[in-house]
C-alpha cells in the first residue's frame, strides 16, 4: 500500500517498508539547503556558537583576527559563518577575496528585506561570509531600525542552527540597534585591545553600555593584539577584572597580509619570528574560543 499527496508546494510519498526517520532527515536537509544554499552535514556543534568580536577602539586588528580564526576553525573541520557587521570599516571581503559589486547581495540587502539571507551569503567551501558590500555608515543609519533588528535576530537564530560556529566582526557603535541586537544574541563577546591607552577607558565604557542594554558584561573577554612588550601589564587586566584570553604579537607582516587581501593563517605572510608567533597564537585562540563555547573534540 502506498499513498501520495501534496502540501505547501512539496510532493511526498509514503510507502510500506520506508524508513520514516531517514525520510524526515532527507526532507529536513532539503529545507536547510533551500534556506542556506548548502547541505548540512550534521557535524558536532559548538554549544554557545554565536561569537562576536568588538574592537576596544579603531585599528586594534579585530577584523584580521576574525578572518584568521574563522579559517583556522574551518581547517579543523567545522563549518563557519562570518558576518561582517563592522558598520564603519567593513573588511572581510578583502580577506577572503570576495569581489565587491554595486548590486551585490550582502548584509545590508538582507537586513533591509531586499534579499534572503541564503541569497546574500558567499560560500568558500565550508566557510560562509555575509559581507558588507561597499557600504558606509550612512547605509546603516538610513535603515529602518525595527526591520533591521528583527531580520538580524531571525538571521542569528537560523544561522546558529545551520553552522557549527557563527563569528561576527562587530562594531563598537552601540547606538545602532543592529549592533545591540547582535551583542544581545551573542553567547560570547571578545573585546580586542591593542596597547593604546584609550582601550582601557573604552573597555570600561563598553562594559557599562552592555549593562544598560541588559547584556551580562561577564560575556565579554579580552584579546590583546599587537603586543610590543612595552606597555603590556597583566596587572591592568586584573585590576579591571577582565578575563584575558590570549596575547598576540605585533608584526608588520600580519598587517601587510591584510592589505594584500590574503588570510594570513591560510597563505602565510612572513618567516619572521613574530609572524610565526602570531600564527601559533591564532591556533591557540581558535582552540580556546571553541572550548569556551562548549565544543568538546574528544
């Protein structure tokens, strides 16, 4: 005996002897593919997998860290989505050599409702990138904030179930509703410092703003980037009661790798001592981020 029917545009067949569990799994994968444009391979997931990176001030190297950590995690066998919500200085398209086009579907076209999120993501193997295509701060300021916040919230809920890890290159412009939504939905927030003195006061301000928004400030941990052995003092972080996750060295080759639109950890950029230390630091950092997110490789 067999039966067939139709519902919501999908044809289904029920026959004796079929494995219903397999059929459900197959149908689910088809729906997921329609939503994201990719087959879901059902790998292990990071429990707290929405992870944002915010620069304590401009130029701390946040975008470079996001790109390299993303590549390292993908190289380890997990699927990653990178969202470039750096509304002042979007840069992820340069790291992953994604050609920018005037009418390209991107983060702004999605959050304003012009395109679906599946249409807006660029895929590089198991890495997805939701770029900001030649956008400026004005593109975000002119958006309807209610629509933007809802679309971003829905996006993060959906992407957290489709990708093993979602890494967000985030702005510290907390006055924008989209940034508030991202930080509120994030399971972890990493604040990237350099050794500029402004990072200390900006960190305190950022932490205070998180409290005002109803976001637990303990979500925020610190990564010290561009360490030069001049200003770094562990006592500073202890006095601020800030959890220092890792310290990455300064190296001009790392900066140049970004300017050349190459992902450092994938292509390499220099044989200098600090470059090697930076690569090792990225590996450590990726491992720590996964562990702190609840991923158990064993």
